[in-house]
C-alpha cells in the first residue's frame, strides 16, 4: 500500500495539468486562426493535429505502464504519464506562436 500523496505532489500534478490545459487551448486557438487564414500555419498542420495526439497518448500509456510495472507510486505514474503530453503542448505553443499572424 502506498502512502497518500503529499501536498507538494498534489500541487505539482495540478499545476502540470493546468499548464497542459492552458497550452492546449492556446494551440487550438492558433490552429483555428490558421484554418481561417488569420495565422500562418503550414499546410500539414491539419494532419499534424490528429497524428500527434495518437503518438502522445501512446507514449503516455507506455510511460504509465512501465512505471506501474516497476512498482512506482501513483503520483510518479501520473507524473510520467503527463510528460509526453506536456512536451507536445509546450512545443506546439512555441512553434505556432513563432509563426504568428502575417509571418511566413
């Protein structure tokens, strides 16, 4: 039996989840503006939206499964499961924000 999560672990997981949610909304907004022609995106952006989600969820599932099989506590499993998704949302925000409105 694992001990309950510490307050710091709860805060950390909540903060990471909140950042993912915020970054995901930013990406959605920039991609929608791109579809309307108001934000410069590459032609492959629409296909990328779907394919990257499948890859991120797969990586997340593998990380969580490996951590669980290794006997890691639930907080560590959740943290490892969030990493691939956080990496994608963060990189998407940086990439799309750099393109911006009216930029080539």
